[in-house]
């Protein structure tokens, strides 16, 4: 397992970290994001979107109510938010189909179980400004 740790001191730092992640993303990658409310998960997804070439990356929003948003760049980005979902309910999302054509990023990943190949990203709010972001690639 490969682990990388980053420190962010602002939303723009988080975007930059996300962009680095996005630039290394490849079709079939599943990113499972873990972190408390307000930790910066959606900010990281904006950066990932920028990294894969989503033109309007700054308009990426958390799909808390819609559950899933799709963005097109060099890869398709399927952005899922499980905050309002029980783990058993994700079966009907057909995430495998999205992985065939791009990447999937899941906020509140702790609400479901993921296959061994998922890239785990933990975001911790250290204080009001600082975030610790740890990426674990299998």
C-alpha cells in the first residue's frame, strides 16, 4: 500500500492537492473519501475535477440531495455523496458502469463497503484552516 500525506491551509491548497490526485487518475479508479462534515471533501473533489480536465470544475457541488452528479473532462467523473443514504441502498447506483468510462469519487464512503481496489482518502480538520489529507492507494 502506498500512502501520501498532505497538509492544506486553505480551500485553494485543497484544490491543488485534488488536482494532483486527478492528474494521476485513470479510468476505473474509485476514490473513497472519509471525513467529518466540513472537512473539505467537496473542495478536494473540485480539485480532482480540475485535474481531469473538467472545464467548470469550480461549479462542482456536493450531491447531498441528488446523490450523484456527473462531470465530463478528459475522464468522466461520477461524484457520489452517501450522507443521506444507508449503505445497502447503493446497489442500484451501477457504479461499475461509471468506472468503465471514468472515475468515481464517493463522499461519506464510511456508509458503505468498498472493494479492495478503492483508493482511500481521509480528510481531517486539524483546526479552522488546516486539513490533513491522507491518500492510501492499494
